C-alpha cells in the first residue's frame, strides 16, 4: 500500500514516525495530514538510500534545488558537484532536469550519491530517447514512449515526478483567445503543446491519467502536477490559462487521491507582490489543500543576475501565505546554466525565504533559532553565531577577512559596540 492508503486505514508507518520526529510533531499529525491529502511523504520505494521528505500543512517549508545538464554543457561531474553543494547548504530536495549528455547516468548517480529527495520531469527523458535513440522528432513520440520515460524514472528511484497533465487542448484555446505576452515558458508544457498541435490529439497524460496513476502507485511516487501555463512574466500572471489549468489540476488531485496516490501542485513562476497571496488561496481552495510547490515566485522581471533575490522575496510571501515547498532560483536564471556557486547562492536565498515564512506561520522551533542567535550576538559569541547561521562558511569567512581587535566586537562599531556599552550600563 501507499503511505496515503496506510494513513486512511489509521496505520502509522515507519516513514510517518520518521517524518514526525524530523518535524517535531506527533505521528498522528502526519498520519492525519496524509489521510486528508494536505501532507505528502515523497519517497519512492526503490530509493533505498533516500530520506523520506514530508511536505505540507503545519510542517517546515521545504526547499528544492534544480540541477541538470543541457545540450551545451554535458559534464556529469559538474552536476554531481552541484547536487553535493545543494545538500551541503540545506536543500531538502534535488530535481534533475538534465536534457543533454549521459542523462540516465546523471540521474542514477544523483539518486545513488545523496540521501536527498529526488524529483524529475520524465517527459524530457521521453523526448531525448525519441530524438537520440529512435531518431524521431519530439512530435513523433508515441504515448508508449511517454509512459516508458515515467517507468524508467520510477525504476531508478525518483521520489516525485512533474507531469503536465493540465496542459489540455481547451486550456491552449483559452490562452490563445485571451492572448499572452510570453505564451508558454514551461519546457514540459511547450513539448506537450507542440505534440498536441502536430498530432491533433489530446495530451496523453491527461487522456490516460488512470495509467499514470497505476504506475506511480506501484512505486508510491508523489505526483507533482506541473503548471505548464505558469506565467513567464508579471504581465501574464493569474490569467485565464493559468487558472483554467489549476481547475483541471484540482479535479485530477481528487482522482489521484481516490486511487491512493499522493499529490502536490506546482505553482506560478512570475507573480506581482500583490497577487501572490491570492494565488495561494486559489490553489488551496481549488486543489483541496494539497501541498503547494511554487517556482519562485519572482516578483519582478528586470533583475537578471539577481533573480535569487527576486525569488526569495516572492517565496517568503508565498510560503507565509501557505505555500509548502519552494523551488529555488539562482542568480543565473534566464542567463545560463547555473554553476556550483549559483546553486549555493540559490539554496541559501530560498532557505532564508522559507525560514522567514516559517516564523510567520508559527512552525514549531522556527523562532527558537532566531532567539538563540540573538543571545549569541549579545554575548559576542562568534562561534555560536556561526553554528546557527544558514551559511556558516560565509559568516566565518566575512569575520576572518576583517581585522579583529582585542575588544572582540566587529569592525562596524569597534570599541563603541552597543552590546559592550549596554553591558556596562546595565551593571551600574
């Protein structure tokens, strides 16, 4: 049985117990959230070395890091180093989005070499196999080709898969009728629309959704219902196509949960500040409280090179409003494939957003870390501060690169440090 089915029977599994321990909640809380569909535990039964990842209402906001090769950069070792850095700096999950080079080897190595939760987009696999192995065009993929990619990722131990089941012919028509500045920016969404247009057929992942459920249930993979019509710029946010797809995803969520399959929903990428909360409320209402996985969201389109910051701003607001899972964005977004430093910066930025939101949501233990940091700062306990920092290496590096006098304070205030002045004042 799947974790969802166990929960509905009132059974508390080892995975539920481990999740409860990690989150500081009771096993019953995890079980009840699973049964209601507001919590998922991402863990493929074949990912034997993986740590089950609980995501959902009442839990710590999680952070995902995207890695993956492209046709222009196929270095497998570089992608593995990105995975290691992502985990080192606190990513809860890694999505391998490789589309170039030895994609099977990269995915399997990432699964084997880290205990982190692993996600993927199997449609990329199907497209690559069609082009490279069968010498076809993407539009010549068969339905069997698409499902073969899903089975391959399932067998390799991928814990959650993004599937663009809500990209339907009716949603495409709504997008065309309303008009968009940037049309579709989701790679999986674009592949699907191209295939539907060329073949004059419905999306196979929508039309054969029951087959998809049969496969995912066998491995207890979590379905991440992708947002193929996510806005690629602020001007396209919260439009007809995006909301129509979300309505479809809500209907598919019910079908999946009734079949015993765990589901989370992917959310928009570029959203103005004042629309973020409304987007979260819509998703939670239309998708019956299923965990929400947001890609950013980015709150402005004019900060190339700094999009990890635009992502962190939007991510904090989204998570505080109820989003459960943040997909990072790196400084190189829209510019190039990220390097190792970009991955580190992106993970830390999204972790800042997630932690800030957890304080706002009252997640157990979140505020306690900040209280401990305040106590260490007051005592000028530098080692204590480094230990509590989200990026201890950078904090230590900054401190080491500054001349430190006997007074023990930092060079911002030096001997006139307010902490030291107040220590003396309070003794009198």
